C-alpha cells in the first residue's frame, strides 16, 4: 500500500503564512521520536506501561535538534497481559507509590495535543514516528489508539523512520547504546529502558545522523 494514499488527508493544522523549512525536509511530515515500554512483545494483548514522545525542531541553518519531550507512565488496559520478564528487563514497578500512571486515553490525548501545536508551528501536515526498531513502537501506539477510540491520530499509520537502520548505515551499530557511543552521545546504561531516557537519546541520535548527512552535502532545500 502506498503512503501517497494518506497525503490527501493531512492534519488540519490551521497554519497560514510563510512555509516553515521543516515542511520541505520530510515531504510535509514532522519527525517525532517515540519510545514505549511494555508488558511484552504483542501490541494487541500486552500492556503499554510507558510512552514518551520528543518533537524535533529545525534551526535557521536547517539543522535538527530535540525540542520537547512528553512522558507518561500508563495504567495497563483492562485484561492486559504483563510478562514478569518484561518488568524485570525495564525495572518498572507497577505498585510503586510514585508511579502516578494515567490511562492510555489521557496519555495519548495530551501527547497528540502537543504534537498538533508542533505541526502547526512547522507548517507540517502530519507527524511521522521515529523510533529505535520503530515498527515495535508504532505497533503499540496504533493499538492504544484503536483501544481508546481516538479519532485524530496525527501520526502516519504505517510509515516510520527507524534509527536502528539509520545507525547501522551511519555507524555500523544497531543497538541504541552502541550507536550512541559511536556517535559520541553520552549513554547511561542504568537509565536505559525508561521511555523518557530512550526517547531523548534516540532523538539525539536521529538528529545527529540527519545533520551529519546535511553537512556532507546530502540534502538541500530546493524549495527555498
């Protein structure tokens, strides 16, 4: 299925005035880095436990930078499966008194509200998910959207940018920690597997790769 089928259904950003250069960089899509922590690998049956999203900005020179991060700990949906091995891996403690989890609907509604403001500010028609092994994050995001019945999902439904692939190309590394190390990005293994930390590090990695490509002459804005 071609992504062009979705080009005729842009977000109604309400933007008027000069077109932001970000809109020219990725065909009108705004990159938004997303990471989820979950109760397993099956997005249809396993709980969404944390979600973070980092918007990407562009400076006057056309270089990308991580902008703002939204982060929520999420209550497992009714009947959700949670594997103990997943909790052991992430270190998430569901009964921690300071966990302060919210419903999937609340988390997504707040994240999407912020993303629509970024879409408008950047003259973009839709967000495109950036993730490390992005199909995993997009699958859990889409499953949560379906469960909650949210109608206006700003993300493209199936296209994404995968930093595992990009880092493999740029640095010969596909593991997030090793890719960050190769890119001279500080990475604390003790902080890893938190949605907020992994999202922000993935955002740094994505921006670094795209900016490096620009510095090498790999992209020019022919619209300006």
